[in-house]
């Protein structure tokens, strides 16, 4: 399953947007409050509810509520009123947003600014949807806290967006039976070479095992190793496979700069495996590592399609606009490079 296009009308900061995505890697950058995370969240909200492919026993009303609850859980608007996600500009009283998928499939949602828990949902499916998974990695890692998180989230009102809960459930899965695919083994081999160790899961706790040194609790590792450990375990459990769409919000958060290149290499390996990847970032090194892969054929033997999306505000209207290029160097509006260049002018 691949997301081909996202269309937004009067949704939060976006008045009108129609973005065509790469099947491989999409790097989203921009200044604060231009909607980078919004793009990840809205796509995740639209595709996650039907990721198991089973709609046979759902009524229209049940289907609508599944999407409403996911939107509420992911965005957490005040008092859970989804109407608060409609653009606040004068004259905007309804939002419509949709994703176009492979094989002419489409999921569209719309609601007015007075709606609390109702939305109009339209789903167009050609053939029976294949099972896929959508994984959202938020800014905070979860592998060191997964032991009790799912049960706490189920029983109490915890002020965490639902992506954390979804991720914790994926990490709670046991290792899948049977051998890994050739592609999975290649990615695992690359990651284990980078990390110099393996992931151990027992009694709902995760450990990092280093040969000759023993097992270390995840809480003792750096964020970079924890985030890579999440990737490794989700491959081992079968959650992260060639039919996965991966959303990663600011992977550089709490990250040692030395870990940036290995993480970018890991994402390139996942894309080669068939994973569609969406990354939001403020980081110069992440953007440039991907830019190097896009620019030099010897670094991109599989000819991955890497697209760079820059979000920026119109100086007069303050509307959020965007541009997309196949090279970060070709972006006319590149907040990361502008800030980097400004450092040298001081």
C-alpha cells in the first residue's frame, strides 16, 4: 500500500494543498507552525483505521465513528471536538481532506466547524484492500516504557496522543514465527552492524545485548539506540515489512549527531525493502544526508525516489504554501539551509 496524494481544504493551517508523494522517501521541512507534523498526523489518521483490511462487518455509522475516534485521538482537539480542526480563517466553516492510494483507492473525510463527533466519510476501494500497517514514530521513544503503557492507556485518561498507544501495542507483539525475508535480513544485518548488538524481549521488557558485555536495560541506552531498537524489533515482530507506511516525526530529537547517518541509512534500507517513508525534520544533517543519497547514484543503486517538501508561509496572506523538489539544494524556500547560512554571516 502506498499513499499517492494528499488533498487538504481548510484543515488547520492549510487552506488548500494537493501534494503528490514519492512511493519511497518523503522529507518534510519548514519553520515552526507551518504544519509538518500536521501532514503526518492527518495521513496517519486516514489510513490507520483500515490497516487490517477488514470492513465486511462494519456499518456506515461504525465506519464513521472509527475515523472520528482516530482523528480525536491523534490530534486531541480541545474537548475532543473535531470541528476545532477546521481552519480558523474567516469564511472557513468546513474542512475536506483525503488520501489517494494505489489502485484508484481513496479515503475522504469532511466535517464542519460546529461538529463534535461526527464526520462524513467516503471510501472508494477497487479490489479488496490488502492488509498493511501504518506506523507512526513520535518524537518520544517508547521502547523503554512499553511494559505498562498499553494497560494504563486502556484504563485511564492519559494525556498522550494515540500514536504513542498504537506504537506501544506494536512493540507489545511477540516475535513472528518463521524465517525473515531476504530484504528483512538485509535491513537487520545493516542495523545490527551499526548498533553492535541485538534486541532481547522478555517479560514485556526490552534489553540490548552486547556480545561479551551482557544485557542492558533500554533505559540505560541513548535515544538513538532506543529508536533504532524500535525499528529492529518491529521488523522481527513482522510489524515493519514491505507493506508498511512509516511516519517518523523529527527523528533527530534527543539524538547524538553521530547517530544521524546510521538512522538515515536505516531508512534508506527500509525504503529498499518496500516501506514508504514520511519524515518531518528541522535538522540540517538529516536533510543533507538524504540529499547526498539523492544526488549521487553510487549511494542510491536502487534509484530510490527521494522528494523534499518545504512548507513556508506567504508573507502577505500568512497562508501555508509548499514546494517539492527531488533535491534539497533546489528548494527556493529551505528554512534549514537559510538558518545554516545565517550562522556564517554573523
